[in-house]
């Protein structure tokens, strides 16, 4: 298809070997060309300003500015920027945060080649794409209940060992309200106690190491 313009792709990942492998694979795909690579968020945004590619393929976990912050800053400057997240995380909260920040799609690094290429094409066309494995995890997260922003704050304080009274004082809410938030977390995370809730929080990507 010589007359069809190629999708110009910017790869952003802080693992050079993975980037090189992706570039090698994707450059052989008809209609796709990798125009640049970046290993951090600041460089990615600078390259976008200069090259104006069609799609950014963006990792979530990077040193310094992570993928979500990179996405937010990029979309603030270029609201029409089309970004496909390619990450190891299947955590429902990571997916929600990425989509809320403006990602056009979210797939994991164990994705099949054909599915990744299809996702790039769909995001370039303006569609929203969720990888198959990600969609399953997201559905499971929805079944157990989405954790609110306030509950996420409470979970972070539970992780630090604060009591309900402490949490209430720190967040400016009553001890009874803090206790209610903790109870809701135990239910949504299907945890028997506070320690298990923290462990589930790490499993679901709500808490970071």
C-alpha cells in the first residue's frame, strides 16, 4: 500500500532492550514506522513537540515522571494527542487513571503482536482500546467495587499504621467516618483485616512500593 501514509509512532519506555525489540518488530509492520524513542517522560514530550507523531506508545512505570504524569502533561499541551499505554500492570486502578488522563488505549506487555498492531491502528483512528487481559482484570475490579479517591487516601494511611482516630484527624473527618471508610475498603478488597487490605491494595495496584 505505497500510497497509504504510515502511522508515525513514538516509543516511550525506560528499558532500552524492550524499546529496541518493539522498534524492530513494529518497523516491519506495513503502515507503521517508529520515528523516535524516549526513555523518560520529559524527553517524550519534547520529541512530541518536535516530531508531532500520530501515536505515542507509553510505558506506565518509569523513573522520575511516570506514564500517567507524562500523559497528563502531554494532553494538557496537546489535547488531541493519541496515546496507547503499553505496560506490565493489569491493576484496575492503573487502567482507570490512564483512561481518565486521556489514554486512547491500554494493553499489557504480554500482548500478542497482532493485538498490539491492531490497538495502535485503532487508537490512531480515534477509537478506545482495552487489551483482552486488561478488560478481564477491569471487570473483576468492578465486581469487587471501585475504590474511591478518599478510600485510597485512607488505605495509604492504614498502610502506615494509623488508627481510625488518627486517620480522622489527618483527613479532617470524624473517627466514625474514618471507620466507615476502612470498613468499605475491607469489603471492596475482600479483606479480613487491615493487613490483608494493604496486601490487596498492592496486588491491585492501589498502593505502590
